[in-house]
C-alpha cells in the first residue's frame, strides 16, 4: 500500500515562506511523477507543480511560477514544495500525489494521479 504523508503546512503572513514535504513509502521508480495540488474551500482541486522522479523535470502552474519550487530527494523518497512570497490567495489544503508517466500524461489533471496524501493546510494572512 502506497502512502504519501504531507507535512509543513501552517499559518504565515503574506510575503512569507513555507516548505511542504511529502514522504512516500515504497520504492521510487523513474517513471513516477510527483505532483502538488491545492484545494480552497468551495473550489476545485487545482494543479500547482510536478516533478519527475527520473530526470527531475519540473512544471508549474502560472499562478505560482517564480514563487514556488518543487524538488525531490531520491535518497529520502521525499518531494518538497518551497513556497515563497506567499499571498492570501495561496490559502488552501495542499495535497501531494503520485502518478506513473505514460504518453499523453496530463500533469495538471488530478485524474492522472493514482495515489494521494491526506493534505496539509496552508493559511496566508493579509
């Protein structure tokens, strides 16, 4: 059973920073894609960023580009999301997810991912 456990959420003032972590159980394969999504109250789940385990290729939503950085530590089987210059509109529950790459894989679609963590709350005050 695959487990993804997020941590690092909390309350921060606008302009501040947080680093989220996602620890994954089991072996990591180069075909895995790790994604971060977020969901604010009353809104749909939204893509934030993704990274491939193999080559470390990254992709970001326009709303976070230049402020957020996704990275991985292969030895620790952990993916990180460094969030800088946070804004009140970044407030949401953040989820880590894992998918397996295939031709036509849509990084920004939640349906592309098979396993999800329980989520961690990020609140940015103005």
